[in-house]
């Protein structure tokens, strides 16, 4: 079955950086687009970034993270990444990986001084 395991979350100061990873298994990773979502307390889950099948192919970013976040994938490692720079307090949320119809368990990101 589809398994997605996120890692890399944590506490970071405003302006700092984090890189999230999502390790995938149970499906042919290279055949699926992959996405990162986030859910802040009291808010709906929102799409943050998406990457199409091939590494280096098309990407999508929410306006709120454009220019600060970067999504990438390594099909040899069955892993998708989210590089997050210039983090703001409003980026605080649980970040989820989505692909092949499945969701990861989420990783908490807290941006605070």
C-alpha cells in the first residue's frame, strides 16, 4: 500500500530555513506527481507546492510561498523534498506529503523567535 513518511520539521526562527523530505513506498514513485500541503491550527489544509512526474519538470507554488519555497524530487530515492527559505511565522503548520492517492502523517513546522 501507499506509504509516505515526512521528516525534517522543527522549530526555526523567522528568516530561517528547513528542508522537508517525504520518503515514498508501495507504488511506482516516478509515475506520480507529488504535492506538499499544510494545515495551520484552525485553518483548512492548503496546497503549498506540486511537482510533476519528472525531476525538473513543471512545478506549482501557492502565491504565499512563491520565491521562498522550492519543491524537488529524486526518483532514484523515491523522495520528494520541500526546501523552505525565508520562513515566516505564518508558515507555521503541519506539513503533509501527498501522492498516489495517499497522505503522509505530517511533520510539524514552527516558525517563532
